[in-house]
């Protein structure tokens, strides 16, 4: 079995939760102050966000960083 990288697993978990809540990247970008391009890089696992950035990403979804990490398998 292939283990996903940390960046990929966190990005995938974030995207799933964002879509589950019916939110667009644009909406998250607007509320978090992050660009859509930056969010896309995180969601696609190209870059691992810092804890502070994860908090900014999770805040518009009323999601704790710890809950996102659990969803990502960490």
C-alpha cells in the first residue's frame, strides 16, 4: 500500500471537508486572506502549510486544525 505524503494527505482531507460543506476555494480564500492559487497548491499537496496557515484555512469552515489532521490520518 502506498502512503500519501503529509502534504498530500492534509490537502486531500481539506478539499474533502471544503466540498462536503459546499464551499468554494474562492469563498475560503476570501474569508482566510489566502489566495485561491495558494489554496490550490495546498489542496494538491504541492506545499505543506504551516500550522498558522492551516488555522486560517480551517477557520471559515469552523474546523479545528486537530480535527483536520485526524481526517488526514495524522
